[in-house]
C-alpha cells in the first residue's frame, strides 16, 4: 500500500532494469549484514528468523545477505545455524526448501560475548568486515536490538567504540549505510523515552533509527489508508457529521505468561495503548497525507496525536483493572497477583480503558474509546466506527426495535477484514428491520498472499523505506498523552479486579455507560 | 461435492450451483475472479489442478472449457465441483458438436458479476487472443508460448496481435531471473559492452529476457543454446570483467562479479500454480511485457544472433 520511499525511487533512476511500471519485479534489499542482538529470545525464534527465511524464499533477499547472531551463550556458528534452522522449520510460513536454507545458511555467523565485553565487539566488527570481503555485503549493516532497553547503553556504546556504527568509506562509489532497529517499549514515560532516544541519537542519526511497531506491518492496518483514501465511499462520512464514536480495542486471552518480570510496573496502558492503540487512533483520525512517503504520513499522524485531548475528569474518563482468578476459555487460571513473579500487592493494571477527544474540525465532540486487557474472553484487535442513528425513522417503533447503530469495523486480528453493519428488512410480510453484516475477509479474498508483519518490516528496514516506522516525535507525543493518566492512576486509584474470562472491570462499562453507549461485545 | 449434469443448460448449471452452495455453506462466497481455462481432455487435469491450487491465493470460479467431437450433435455436459480442496468453484464444461463454436454463449452467463475475468490457454492459443470469443470476455488473457510447437513464431504472432491485457506464461517464468538481474544492477557495475543469455533451445523465456535486457541496457544481447534445464546463464561483458549469473542445476544460482567473491542464491524453477498465482495477482496491462514482445518481433533473437 505504502509507496516506495525516495531510496527506491533513486534506484530506478540509476538502475536501467528497474521501471515503476514493471510491477512483477519486487523490491529487493541491497547487499547487507543483519546483526541481531538477543537471538535466543522468543521474538527472534518465532518471528525474526522465520521472517528472514520467508523473505529469502520469496526472492527478496540479495545474494550475499548475511546474518550475525550475538549472544552470551558459548556457541559456535553451527549452534546458531541449528537454532535458526529449527526456528525456520517450526515457524516459517512458506514451504521449506533446501536450496533457500543453504542460501541463508552460508551467511550465518555467531559471535559470543557479553554486552560489556570489548573483545567480543571487536570480534563482531571483525566478523562483519570478513563478511564484507567474503560475501560482498557492500559495507552495509543493520543492527537489530531485540534486547531489554536497559542493555541499550552498553550495546550502543560498544557499537561506537568498536567502530561498527561508522559506515566508513564509500564502496565503489556508493556510501554504505548503518541502521538500527529497536522494539517497544520505547521508554516507560516521556522522560525515559527521551533518555533512551538520547542514547541512540548520540551514535546513530535519527533517520537511521527504525522503531518497530509490528501493528503497522499488518496488512489490515495499512489497509486503513487504502480504505480511507482510495475510495470515495467512506471519506465523506468519516467525520463528526456521521460518526457517533470510535472504539479501538486490543483484547488478549492470555495472561502475563513469561513476561511477568517485565510487565509488573509497566501495565496494559504503557504496554499497548501508548504504542499500538494510539497508532491505530492516529491512522483513523488523521487527515489525508499529501503522499504516502514517510515525512507526509508521519506529519499527519503527529498532527492527529497532537490534537488528542484527555478527559476533563480522569476518574470517570479512564478505567483500569486487574484480572482475578477465574475460568478463561475452559481453563481455570490464576489471578494476576497469583502469577509467578508478580508481587502480591502489585498495583499494575492488566486492563486499561480511556476516553479521548480529538480536537479537530473533523472530530470535535466525537469520543474515541480505547481499551486493552489481558485474560479477556478472546484475542481480538479492531477499530470500530459507530455511526449516529438515522435522524428520523419512518417506521413504527416496533419495526426497528432490533436495529442498532450502523458500524464500520476494521478487524486487525484475527480474521483480518472489514465489516459494515447496517439494517436490513427481515424477509416476511411485516416490515421489520434488523442488523446484518456485509463482510470483506482477507482470508477469502487474498488467502496466503499477505506477508507476515515482521517480513514486511524487516524488508523495509533493509531497503531503507521508513513510512511504517514511528519516529521519536510520535513516541514522545504518545507519552505526553499517557503520562498524566499514569500519574493520576498512581496517586488516586487501585486497579479494580475483574474475573479472568470476563470482558473487563465494571468501571470500564461505567466509562461508556455514562454517555449512554456500550462497548462492543468481545 | 461433485455434481454431474449431462445434456444440460446454463440455467440448470446455475441452479445446481446455488443448491450446492447452500449445502456446502459459505464456501463459495468471496470469490475474486472468474478463470476460464480453454483446454482439452488430455490436458484438463493438470491445468485445472494448477488453477485450483492457485485458487488458494485467489479464490475463483474456474470454468474449464473442453471442446469435444466437433462433428457430432450439439450437447453440453457439466461437471461441478464445490467445496473440494479449495475455496472456489470448479466447473468443467464439455461442449460437443457445433456448440463448440459458440462456447462464449455458455460461458458468458456463468461468469461471476462484478469481478475480473481471466482466460488462460495452457496449450495452443489463438494468435490474437483478444479476438477469440472466449478471450473477448476477459480483461486478462494468458497464453503460453512454451506450449506451442514453435515458440518463437508464437511470440512473433502474439506481438502482432497484442492488445493491453495480454500476457504469456513464458514472461511470467522470467520474473525470478529478472528480479535477480535487477537486484544485481542495484549495485555499481562497470561499463557494459554486451550480454549473453544461455538456455535450452526452445525457451521463449530466455528469448524474452534477452530482448528485455537489450532494450533496457542498450547493448547487444546474444542468445546461446545450452543443455538446460531452462535458463542456465546470463552474463555481461564489462570493462572490468564479466558479470555472470549462472544456474546449471535449475535450483541455485551463483553470482560472480569482477573483484568480488561469488555469491549463491536460491533460484528454483516454478510450478504452473505459482506462475498462475503471479499472473492473477495483478490484472492491469503489463506494459513492460508489451515492450519486450514488440522488440522481439522486430529483432527476433536466435542462436548466435543478438537482440
């Protein structure tokens, strides 16, 4: 959906074989090394390593592409290759092909060491240099920091000290690049986000930092832009004249699981609202960008984020909860306070809801309700635009008893697609109107062809195409929205318990109910 | 489920489809296009199978047109498959006698409304696909020069009959080579003087790649014959030495550039299903194909000749 950035545009000017009309030829990354920190983590095994294979299998990685793993374990190249192989076998989405694996395998290297160890980083620098010579990676290097933020200062400093962060001299007339990829959390409040950014900024220029919000790699999220700006049907009603309110939901059925240590003290709002939900809100509420290049798109998102207004009374305009023991999906599960690694007096919320306003001409007076939670009935992420009721219904009151509000629902996951909900006559001799769905499902219209979010994002990093990555300004704007809420919560409230498997605390329903509205069923 | 209808009409086929849909459930919903396959009894199995596999990516209504016994009495037999092995619907339509000359009258009522129509000739194709009645129904017409007895003549004929929306599977087969070549030239390269494409003797994909390269790079590109399989090598002579992309085994390619280490990359030959899926992904006219084809008609490459 999002068009090629200027990097790809330049290629067409230089490369006689590229032609914007030639849409069979995919965007292929240039030669490069991907250095991955934290290769033994869940994310690397389940998402990143399989994504690399899938990219190679689709012919989107260049000859010579190399992957260097860096971790504490006392491993040889072979051990890391084995981990990569197993991860691919288990989690890759495209069929396994020995030839593709050989291509990936030839470029796999492992460097053992601690983040504070000078010698290890010197070895890493040496490995990258060797790969350059052996496999012609052109001096280009991306660093994927799949590690806790507390390790950032060490790693970033080491990259600088060992000279790895320096792109060096042009290779045959082309300036090599350095890029660094980071994952959420981007801090835990505005101050820490700035601090984190300062660490990166000291070594890497802003345009070479890629912040991954994997939601933005999802087809359905990019489809928001297509739905809104490629059609004439929706944009005329995409405003306060027709929309009553907007609900943005990310529900999870799981508990804190293995993330307990990280989750305690962070909570649902910082974990999900700050990044995913506010990004979805920005894409829903923003004005049409001049183009889909990174600057225009980010500028519109930033304008939308700047226009967000907090509820006047945070006590009634927000809600937070903590799951208690209960039955979820047919299994008896412990409450949050009983989870391993969570202190029994933890005040961390596992459910958060907030009512936000967007102070623009388009959205004045239209509330945006955001909610997220763990141990809810099912896993589901959606954006629902709930429309106003028709100003006049020329039916008897009994005819439209079952008629709800018209709705346009963008289902982000699972069962990606778009639903339009509207009233329709029930067949029969009486005039009776009931809600029906008109449904577009990705699974039915383009099965299998949509790449995994990480595939898309990794490729964009290697190509250097930034529109799908939030920049620091967006991160800071989001914290400006969340910080006052977190402060209020810390001072005044305790999370309200809700039963695991239920749809959240009573205060969240009250947050909606005071305006005569209700959450959509989970 | 499979429904066999003999001596039938399109109306009866339509009723049977609706009934099957009710019984199977929502399986038939959400189809994105109609794919007409013009084939014969011996080739229908493979091509319909390829189509229904490609249908996993693009759920579609497959209409297999099989012309039989042109001398006999007019008769329409239909074999309907719904909810089997794929999300779409497959109809095999056997047309006997003079009806075979009027296949479009059977197909037109069975084409899905509001969605694109693609006609595919897996075997022999008409020289002007858009002039064929079944081609005229479609906005995308897919031929396969490689299936023709004389691929080069076929390409020339296709060039003179070209209309926007025509495309050929031999061009689709060239995509993976072309993208690898394009990626190769993303990197700096020396001044090129000439190029060579080596492949089996009858390989229209190699012919089109040679023509495309010559047109794009503005250098003579020769076509050489090798033992295969498929395309085995593309090379360029530059001031600094040769740039070579070779694939002797049909699976892994090796890229060699002057002064650089050799690099290997997987480059497998693709199944018909994959080709068809690529073909169905984009339904807009392929202008780059049109240019390569037109150039081929003017400068046909042959063994030892340059494009």
